[in-house]
C-alpha cells in the first residue's frame, strides 16, 4: 500500500447526477485497496436497478484484483437489472480489458459527459468498445 492510499484512500468522490451515481476512484487500484472499493461498490449495487458510473480517469494503474472487483460490481448490477459504465481516457485500460477477454463486458467511455448522456432507450444496444463518435473505445484495434 502506498502512502497515498493510506492517507486518502481510493475513493476520490461520490455524487449523483439525476438517478445515476458517479463513483470517482483515484490512485493505484491494487490488492491493497480492493476491500475498500468492494465494500463501496457492494453498497452502491445493493438496490434494485442501480445506475452507476465508475470514473477511473484518476487511476494510473489497476491490477487483476481491481479488475475482479469491477467484474463483481458488473455481475451484481446485471442481477438487479441496472447499468454500469466505466470512464477512462486510458488506452492502457482498454488494452487490459481487451487482453483479459472482457471487451464485451463493460461499456467504457472516454469522458464523464458521454457516460452520463448515454441513454439505452434512445439508441440500440451496441457492444462495448464499439466505434462511436461519442468517444467510446474501439474493439477493432
């Protein structure tokens, strides 16, 4: 655990926009901080129809434990018929998700605005990482 984790923790902020909860994480997401992130995500995904955006832009690194936490949150949200979107401008995250075979599992946006403006009722479902002018990552690379 880095001193930054010990002093500030991995949760930078949490707020709501309409019916959507935005959880902004920060710092390295590794095995040392996953219990904190897991507990918060479990609380946020306990209700029916959770609508959650996890902002990973301030996260320079995540390990397999952190990826497992995101997969757990995704499973809990799907069970409750909710939505999960990730925000990251990092090509590194895109590569990690693709290399682990999870490219179709997450909707990943490059900006918070894009993640919050996505309304599935307004357009047909598209796979994660599809080429979109809104800034979503591309699967074709």
